[in-house]
C-alpha cells in the first residue's frame, strides 16, 4: 500500500495532496485529480475498487472510491457527488488547494487473477466511479482479458458519467458497451431506454458462463436484480463480484460503523462475491 | 530467596528437557503450569500467549495493614485512580488518600475503558498554518481495584486496537496504563461465571486477592514485577499450606455465590446463527429506546464517530472521536441519506450478534465479559441475560428437556 503507513508514521497519518484538475461530470458530480505534494509517493500497489479517506480540516473526513487505475501512477483521481457537508466543502475548493488523504483501504477487485477471462461490468448511477478504475485498468492491459462487456444504467442522459470516454473506448474496440437510461427526458438519447437489467438480452448469446467474471457496482436496489440476470446466465457465484457501500469512519476496523455481522467492510470489503452475500446475512 | 532460586532452577531444567524433546514453547508453558500450585483460570486462551509473562508468574502475600503504605508508594509512580463511591454509584476517580478507596463494590458505572478509549478525545488540532496530531502526555496512569471482568474487557479492546492495525491513540494510553486488579464477590447481576471471565490470568500488572487478614498478590507483567520488587519489604513469598487451603475454599465459596446464569452460553453463538430470523429481535426492538446506555457502560463497546469542531474565532479547531453506539439512529446511514439499519430491531440485532457471535469468529472469544452493567442500567430490561435467555427459550420450549 502506498499512501499508507511508512516507517515512523502511525496508522492515521494523512498525506497532503494538491488538486491538479477538476471537471463537472454531471450537475452534481465532479471529477477531481490529485497529486501528492511528496513526490516520492507513487500509487501503484492498490486494486481497483479500493477506497481512500479524504480529510479537510474543519470539515471532517469522508470515504471515496479511487477512480483511477493502479496502472496510472502519477496522480490519483476521484469522482464525487455533492450530497453532504463534506462534499459541499470539497466542491468549494479551487485548483491548487490542498486536501489530506490516507489509504488505500479495503480489498478491491483482484484484476491480476482475472487474466484470460471475459468480464461483464455492470454499472448503475454513481457505480461508474469505482468501475472507471476497472475500465482504465482494462484499457491499459487489454491483452490480459478476453471479451469485455460494459453495461451502464443511468437515471437520465444528463446523469450518465464518463459518456464520451466510454463511447471512445467502445469505438476503439476495448470494450463492448451497452448504455441505457431509465427515462429519456431529452428525446435525443440514441441508445437503450429502460433499467440496466433490460440490457442483458443484448449480450446473452455471447456469454461463456464458465469463463466469465461479473463486476457490479451501483445503488443498493440494483444488486438483487442484476444478480438474478447473472445467475440466469449461469455465472458461478464466486465470479459475481460487487462492491458495496457502508458508513465508515476509520477505514481500519476500529470504529465499527461498517460492521456487517462480524465482517468489517473496510477490511474485508468493499468487494464481496455473491457467494459471500449468500453466506453473510444483511450484506445486500 | 532460596525458594525463588529453586523455582528458577526447576524451570531451567524443564527448559533443557524440552529443548531435547523439541517441544514448542506453548507446550512448555503448560508443563510449567503443572508445577504451579495456583492455576487461576480453568483454561488458558492461546491467542494472547506471552512466554515471558509465565516466568514472571510470581505470587506474594501482603498483610492488610501494609496495604495503605503500598498505596502511598504506588502513588509516586503516576496518577492513581481507584473505585470511589459518590452519589450512590461507584466510579474510578483520582485518589488523593487511601481512605477515598472503597473496594467493596460490584461494578463502576463506566469501566476502565474510559482510560483507554475515553468517551470523547481529540486526535488532531489544526489552524491556518497546518495540522498536528494530538497524543496524550507520557504521564503514567495507575488504576487500582479493577475486577477480573473488566480486565478481560481490556484484553478484548487490546485485541481490537492493537491486534491487527495498531491504533496510535489507544496504544499510547495503553502503554501508559498500569492495571492493578482486585478480587470481588458477585451480586445478582454478575454473569461472569457463565461467560468464563470470573477469573483472570493475564492483562493485569498486579492482582490482589483479598483473603481475610491478608492479600495474595499475583504478578502479571514485567511492570508489575518491578513494582513488587520495589515493595519487597511489604511482601512475602511464604504462603503456607493453610493459606492455600483458604484460597481454594474462598474460590469455591465465591463460585457458589453466583445467582444469575446465562443458559448455554457456549452454544449461544450457534443458536443465534441457526435461528437468525428469530422473533426475539423484534420483541426487544419494539421495547428498545435507542438511548445507547448499553454502549456507554459496556466495557467492550468502543465504536466511535469522528467529528471536526471549529472554535468561535474560526481560526483553529480540532478533530475528535466520540463514543458511538450501534443502537443509536443513523449509525449506519451513508451520504445521500440511505440508512442500512433504519429500525431499532436491526440495530439491536447488530449489537448482540456482534458481541455474542461474530466476535468469536474474529477474535476467538465473545466480547461479553459478564460484568452485568447492561443488566443494571438498561432502562427497559434489554440485556445480555434477557436476550440470551429469550433466544434460548425460543428454540428450547421445554428448557428442562434441553438440559
């Protein structure tokens, strides 16, 4: 782990990082790009799906999924939706301002073990933010994977994240993308309309169940229905990976907020398999 | 002195023999226990094994008239805290003189966890120029009169905060804390016999067992040994056969004094697991006030929230940790107001399943130490005894048939 404790530092030590760039992704979601002031910190030993804790003195700490891949080490990127007091303060910052980071925490998607497999990446709403890390990892190491399907559901065309990037990746043949919106209020949406599960018929005939791994991230309500579709495709239970959200304060199994039964999402999660979901009560 | 020498030489002999036999150190420890007259615990839990401590497992005797003198001596080592009665309740308070101490108590309102994870403490200070971590000073804190259940509570907190990733704030406080235990007699709310925490073998520096006109003094750590060596003129190693008999009788008498018992505590985790959708949770959830008192008083509840505070001048501020409780509303609420545990039933279920079942999987032991605080303080009678009895009776309609 790279940002984490180095010699002489304690487990809660934060590292200052400078905002290099910001961009509005949707009305309330913004892209942030950070660089550590200490240039010797190089982010490469993390997995897509892991998260970091951002600290703003006077505001507090909050947990965010890392949305850049470990294959791109010069900077670290996040996607943030403005929903609470912390993100409100974060949105007021300007390029060049400092935030304090610690992490990466949790257990992410073990991409190296997925070499040679087909991937079905299912994203809903903000789920695209952690999955962007997976997509960019695939882009950088395309030769390691076989077919890659990307299914994305958004509320409306304006709510879809990374639209241009995903279409560009699809045009270059890196992924096969299928996009949908719940409701097309603009009348100009060229793709599918309906919830994300209605995209599955488009890929069903090409899925080879025994060599496919599914990666899911989205709002809590989405998991149940997506898992049903994946089980219909006969994807093995331990090859359905999903990243879950819980309240976290410490990131290291001390504060107790993310406990699900005896598991701490911050240590054993946020990535779980469907097999875990079946055996750990209350997971989804 | 001569006796000490024989003990050590016996031990060295065992060490040599075991090296020949290539026994591991744990086995060696069990052999050494066989040679010890006093086994204060029916079994020793293997995960916190410390070989060095077993060499220090010394026992002394102290006459009760010398005890005030001992207190005076120990006060010179740091700030002394001990059980004090005030407002009809006991609590660990600063001790100025020996007369303040009152060892005739069952439980304090808040256990010694307040010295390790205080209900509210600062972790970070900041102003416009930057931020600095806040750590406690190096002052030694000594807490005397801690009962076996509370020492077990500290051991459980140690595992959580120091076992995997070390919490620097806890670690500093723990290293500065000297724990001097004291024997106790149970009342009707004590269930430590059921939880197997009525005796303690490690986690303390010194432990005083009150036997008539004298104390048996157990040494549990290097720190404790150095205190004992300094107080050598008040202690004697000569413990007679009669006194050993007296100790055994006292133990038996104490063991018979327990009035409350958690039914089948050993199988409780299995019952919770097999009967996960039990109606019991809803029944108690209906009654629960979500007040959080159970977490405030529980010696192993440590969940905390982190909040930033800015001072009135808006120039500086601090970050603090505040004791939180999983029974409080919004405990599991994430940004965007999605609450994973919106009802009292699910939060109460988390509280009890985490304590009684899930802790076993993670740390090898449930995190209930049977201190009886929830039994004493829950205003609506939801406590480890009523919850586990209800769970047990639900699966076992005729309890006598299950015995």
